C-alpha cells in the first residue's frame, strides 16, 4: 500500500546508553556514520515510510544500530 497525501517521514534516534535523542540529518554511508540534528525540521525527509525503513536498514548495516535505536516519525508536510 502506498502512502497518500503530504505525509513526511523522518528518522528519530535514541542512544541506547546515554538516552540522548535526536534526528538523522543525513547518512554518510561511505564513512559508516550519520550526521545528527536536534532540530526536527533539519532532519532528512522521506516521502514514503518504505524509504525511511530502507534508510534505517542502511544505518543498521553500517553499525549505527549497535549504539542507537531508530524509529520513524510521520507528520503532514
């Protein structure tokens, strides 16, 4: 089922050890890390939930899931 309307998806992260919370600004896959932001409006925006899920898969593949828990937030853009 595809997403409809003007839904925007972003990725929230929580550090498993410090409980620090923020958003994924962008992923630097070749450098095996992501750049974070604490400002929700600066987070990378995905047009579908599936694209956000694929980005979380990349984050886990590059090892970021060891210290961080990722979740998807949706809002109307």
